[in-house]
């Protein structure tokens, strides 16, 4: 397929490569052009502007950091939404707000374009290894049509229905759950460290009994080692996702006290200057408050 | 080995049966005698009093509900601690306070008896199937001596060092983590339900991607179905364990805001009259506060 | 002085009347025109559009519900900011965001207009009785110039410095403190009611010993009586102010766990359908969670 | 009246002096005898043991730090409850648990003694100046009989009914409210300081508008100055009272999320080594988490 791929960050570059490997023809755009050029060796064409990238695409795939980045590409100044041909499909893999997802649905519909919301779970390594989990929502025939693309980038696709923004709600719920894992581990390690119990004992115990999954192993490992760099997912991005889940919850009047608690952890961590660290660095707060 | 087994509740009866199967000779005691008599068919001897049960035992194993139950057996009126022979070993599998674990360590030491703290993770089904996870702490030679017993009741033993009460700290940390899983799922399901997303979609998504483990499947399943009976572990027991982890944290001056939050959930659930339901019924609070 | 007065809600109409009484010449504008016309008997002139109201004013005073209302008046479609004469002064008494206050500062400066941020404390009765507390910030000579106006509407003016948006920060901090009073009283009354202690006993005790001030008397009285209508300040406005204080706190990376907690109370109250009640109705949540 | 006065700490010594001034005949006991002897110049007799102090008293008044101190005086080893004459009255001014208050009620009743629970609000200066607020509960005729004593030590007595332990519930609710004032001020000062607003501006604004009461002035003053020594009421005592209110709330199944939040503040402050500071020093946590 002729694909325009926009956003070649840690996630996007891995995803784009897997699409090329699967035989698709990619025109790529990235604000920092050098990251786009890295892909020319593999056969991608580099576009100077979002409009150029999308104007002849069958499918436009975006992997962008936040709402603002998406807005700048699709609305002025980027204007990709007006440049996309009628009948083309936008697949958004970014973790954006429920509200923006609805706006994209609407703006594409007006122009007879299709929109599939398809945020993904997985760290950059999983993106590179085509091991992402894809949460796809949109009209059934569309999701079906996109399935080969999802297969090229992920290990599994969850089809979550017709309403695109629901995929974003689910993605935000998932990221919220990840933050609760981090915070609950942080409190547990603070407790056991104060009893002078070797953090690795707790780590082994948890990940070889109740929680034998990468999420607990990775975050538990960081917290046990009290080492949060290099960052897989930076703290300010975590704060952003927390903000989005709280906004979604506010829209439908759902109190989420754990999300509120985690918001305060993120803010404290920002105030402590940890913005270059992995989002698991909120564990510093638990350690500090315990006098560790 | 000649084992005195005390406490034949949902957990204890399964554990005791597995010890009999492994060829050990059990004298059993339970406050409600009928539950003890159920084991005579399998070869157990029933004792009338704790003292009678333990007076000739090499090993005394306890599976009791809480601190008070343990105290009533070992100290007056039960007096098991004075009735146990010197050189015998007490293995406590109960989830008790760090403080009581220390007191037992001391009282047994005074009488030249041994004490191994060995709380277990697993629901009654796991106890019956000898699939428990055993968290054992005590002098190394002792834990080694008890290993065949742990092998008879569990799928894995974690040796967590010489200080018996540390096993209790770790067990409480583990139970705390379970409550955070429940609460975080409750908030996530409340959120997604308000967006009219089928709870089973979220359940499938979570347990087939980030959290493919029984803990998330079981509790997620209950919360998705909004059905908390029959109870695997009743709410007041959850409140008790929460109280114990907060007490342990207070002893070493560790704030655990998630544990505090969950305490308030348990109290609200008690006030709503849910004491016969599974501890996952704290999800009712999230549902109610969301107007569901 | 020739004053344009915009926004004649519960607060604004009282304030406007007091300015007329003090001898000022008012041109008034309100979205719902009938509320403006009520003031003609007292000598006010009614304007059809914000632009008409402000085009000849020396001073423009606003008393509007939220950011959006202010934006619609000053920016398109209202365009008051372009219609105000150079040299005129905008006094904003509304509880708006720190961010919008900064934007107004900037937009007025560009047009050689002056801007004084002067949010007020006090309920509608206080506005009618000229008993407001005015929190004024802006260039010193300006605040001094406006002092006679503040004297006409309030019992006391606090001059809080040159930076207009700081008055908004302080106003938001004050409103935050009010919500903490409400929530703390709610929890206290829930506790004592469960012990079957007459709520009036607690109310009397508190307001005749440690807290002999209207804030505690008013909110304590509502909560003791469990009666939150008629509303002095509606719940959704409380949620709005809570959102503003959390946004301000996020800007400077300050965790405010009590504000987070209160946010969750407001959302639960909204989900319960209490949006027509006084913001003190968040006490319902404490009562409900206590099984009352 | 012949009064036995037990407990001559910061509060007790002021109270005792006022009783002497009012013409009562005091036999005093204090664990550290030197503090008792300071009162001999004013006419008090010093007892060596609690039993000696109470054996001929008409009224026994206690001003002790916590449950343990009261238990050690009234039950073994102190045994005051057995030494008190039938018909004598115990007035407990200490902030003790609801549970201990009930136990004292019962133990005194068995011995035909009377018990009035009369905890007080006020710092040591108020005790010295006979300006305490007395919260009295017990049989009506008894409270009436004790009124002259309350008049001698306080500025006002609140008669809160027949059930002695209800006075303790109300006292704990009051202390809980004080902690919420401290925490809410701490968060407000952290917020405004991050906006570079002079803390004294906020302090003046609050205490000359909405909150013109000593509680806000005193704690606000400490927090504005970021100075918490000398301590009027030490942090560990605050943690103790928080523990008591949470225990009372647990007994009747009332979640108190603000009390939970404050518990975590106290623990963090203890972990930071602030145990010699005033309980308002929990503000350090807000400052620290804000990066101040």
C-alpha cells in the first residue's frame, strides 16, 4: 500500500521499518528531517511537509507525541487533513485525548476520508520487534482492511468497536493501570527497604509468583535498582497521559482517586527535577517520603 | 513427620490434606471440631485441645485467620507454646502482624523451640491443589529441614532470610499489591463503563496483553461481571490485612498513600454492608461514585 | 466615573448597584438582557452589545462566571478588548484562570489599556451589602486609582502587588481553602453521626470554640442539616474553581493532594446528579460512604 | 474540694494552678516528681504514688499524654482505680481513645465511682490563662457538679450528653479539623510560594478576610515563616491523635480520606526526622514535594 508515515520518534521509526519490511511503500515525514532520512536506505521517500507526505497516500499513519503534535500536522500549519485524498484512511497510533480523537473522526468524515483510531501498547523495543498490541476502533470494514498493517507492526490486534475514540479511552485506561503498578511497587519497595529486606528478594518473590509478567519485572527491576535512566518513557509523557485519563474521567464524571494520587506523584517528581527520567521515577517520591 | 496441624478453614483443610497425602502423620485441631473430624477418614487424629495436639509434635503448623486466633491458641487459654516440646518447630502459615511474628519468635526461643514464619500466597483452590507459593523465613538449617513440607503444599518456596517477621512483611506487601490491582481495575472499569464500553472488551484487552496473569483475570472477571459472591477471600479479611500493612508501615515510618486509599474503600464497603462479599467488592464504591 | 459593567449574575447585580449608589454612571451589559434592564430604574443605561457598553468607558468592570464567558466578551464574538478606548481600565472581578488573566494583561497592554485583576471573596449577600473582600493586583498607581471603586463594593481591599495574575492565584487558593473546610466538616459530621451524636452539638462546639467564623457556621450549618438548597454557589462552579487551582498548581509543579481529593468528591457529586445544589453538597459523598 | 491531680505536663501544670487559685485543695502526682514539687509553693501536696494521691480525693483529675499513660496510672502498676474511694469522681481531660474512655466508664461504675470525660481544646498558654474550651460528657448531675471546676480552668464548657466517650469522639473530630487546617494551609502556601508570592501576603489576606481566628493565624504564621520550633504540640502527639480518630472511624465504618492523607503526612514527617517539631511541621512535606 502507499502509506504516508508521520512521526519517527522512538516508537514511529520501529513501526515504519516494519511496514517497509512488509512490502509497503512509505513516504515519511518527521519534524526533525534527519530522523526521516535514516529510512531512505530502506526504501522510504522523505517528504518536506505533511501535505506532501499525505497528498497521494492510501493510508496515513501517525505516531506523534501528543495532541499538539497531531493538531499541528492535521490542522494549520500542517493541513494534512485538507491534503489527504477522499477515500484515504488515517490510522492514528498516538496516545491522544478522547476529545481530539472525536474531532479527527469528524473532520475526516466531512472530507470523505476514513479514520481508524489504533493506539498501541509496547515500548520502543516492542515497536522495533513488531510485538506491539494494537487497540483498534472504527467502522468494521475499515478495521478489517487495516488488519494486514496491524499484523505487520504488532503481535495482536484488539478490535474494540465502531467508535474510534473508545480505543483512546481504553489506551488511557491501560496506561493508567501501568502507573498504578509503578506506584504500588514503589510503596512496597519503600516498605520492605525500611525493614532492611533486600529489594531483589521482593522483586523475585513478586515476579515468580503473583506477577510473572514483563510489566512487573521491568518496573520492579528499575525500582529495586533505584535507577530510572535511560528512560523508556519519559516522566513528562506519563504526566501527559495522566492528564488525559483525568480529563476523560471528568467528561463522564468518574472519580479516579488512584489517578489523582499518581498525578500528585508526577508533579512532585517534576518539581524534583526528574523530567529526563523514566516515568517509573515517581518511585523517588515514595523513597524520599520514607526517609530513604 | 509427626505434625500437629491447627486451623482447618478454607486454606488449612487443603494444606492439611496435602501433608497427609505426602505421608505425614497428622494430629489436627480446629475450634469447630466437625471440620477436624472430616480429616479422620484420611488418617488424621483429632485433638480436643491445642495443648493435646502439640504436646508430642515434631512440627506444629498453623493456618489461622488472624492475630487473635493465633494468640488464643499459643497463649492462654490455648497455651500451645508451653505445651510444645523443646526442639519442636512451629511453622506459621497465617497472615499475621509483624509484631506477633516477632513475639512468637521470642516466646519459642525462650523454650528452645524453633519458629519458621511461612505465610502463603494462593486461594483455597491453590491450597487444595498444592499450588501455593510459600514465603519462608527463619534460621537457614530450619527452613531447609522444613522444605519437604513446603514441597508438599506449594509449587514454590521463597527463602527470604533469617528474620521470621520479614516473611510477614513480604506477605503483607504482596496482599497490598493485590488490593491495588483490584482498586485500579475498579476505577478502570468504572471509567470505561461510563463511556459505554463493554466490560468484557477491557477485560480481554488487559489480560491478553499487559496483564496475562490469574490475578488480573480473576479480579478483572469479578469486576467486569459486577459479581462478588461466592467470596474467595472475604472483605473483612482484606480490611484486616490492610490494617496490618498500615501498622507495619507505621512502625518504620513509611507513608503508603495507596494503602490509605484502599483502607477508605474497605471501610466504605463495610458501611455499605458488603462484609460477606469477596474483597474485590470494593469495586462497588468506584461504581457507585461514578453514578453507575 | 463612566463605568461599563458586564455580567449581572448573583454577584454582579449587587456590585453594580453599589457602584450606582456611590454616584458612578453605569452602562450595563448582560447576555440575558432582562437582568440588565432591572438596573435602569436605578439609573443605568443598557447596552446591546459588549462593544457598545465599553466603547466610551473609563473603567470596564466584569463579573462573569468563567473563562469562556470572559473570552466571549473580550475576544470574538464580543470584541470588547478592541472596542475599549486606549487609557481605559479593565477591572476583572471574576474567578478566572491564571492563564487567562495573563492573556488579558497582555492584550490590554498591547492596546494601551490598563488591566487590574480584582477577584472578590463573598457570597451574593455580601456583594449586595458591599461587604466583599477585594484582592487587587496591578500597577500600584492603577490600584490606587481604582480604590474608590473597591471601597464602594467591599469592606476591605488587599493589594497584592504588581502582577495581575497573582490576584487570581490568591483567589484560587482561598477558594481551595473553602473546599477543604467543607470536606473536613463533612468527614467530621459523618464520623460523629455514626456515633449518634447530634450534629448540632458538633456545630455549636466548633463554631463557639476553635472556628467562630461565618465560613464554618454556614457550611457547618448546611452539612449538619444535610440541606444544600437553595445553592449559594453551585457545585459545577466549585468543580470549575477546583479545576483552575489544579491547573495553576500543575503549571508550577505543586502537588496538592487535598485539592485532588476534593476534585474526586466534586466528580462523584456530579455523577450523583447534585449539580443544582450548593458546592457543600459534596458532603453527600461522605455521608453515603459512611452508610448514612 | 479535695482534688487529686495527676499529670503535670505543659497542659496539666496550668490547669492545676488554676484549680489551686480557685481555692481547691490539691494533691498532685507526676511521674517525674520535680514537676509536682514546683506546685508545693502554691499549696499543693505531692504524692509519691498515684494510689496515695487518689485515696482520699473527692475528685481525681487527669491530664495525661496518651492511653498508655492513663492505663499505667489507673490499672496496674498505678492502680488508681482501685484506690479511689466509692463516690469519688474521675474527670479525664486527656485526649484518649474512645475505647479507653468506655473502659474507664465501666471500671469506675463497677466500683461505684463516677466518671466524667472532659477533654479540652487549647494550647498550654490557654491552659495557663484558664481559657480552655471544655468538652464534657457524663451523667447530667455529675457534669453539673463539676461545672465550678470547669469554670476554674476554661472559658467555656460544652455539655455534650450522657455518654462519656462521645466527648472523646468530639475532641478527636476537633483535632482532626485542626490537622486539615494545617495541611490545607501548607498546600496553599506551597502553591503561592511557587508563584513567588510573599507568604505574608497570603497570611494577611486569609486571616483578615475569611479566617480571622487564632487557629489560622497561628498555624498560618508558622507555615509562612517555615519555622516550627519551639513546638506547642509535638508531631508525634499529632500522629497519635490521628491514629485515634482513624481508629474511632474504623469502629463505626466511616472512611475519612482527609484523615488518611494527613496520616501519610505525619509518617513522612517522622521519616524526615521532624519529631521534635510542632505538628504543623507536616508543611515541610508540601514544601519539599513542590521542590521548595
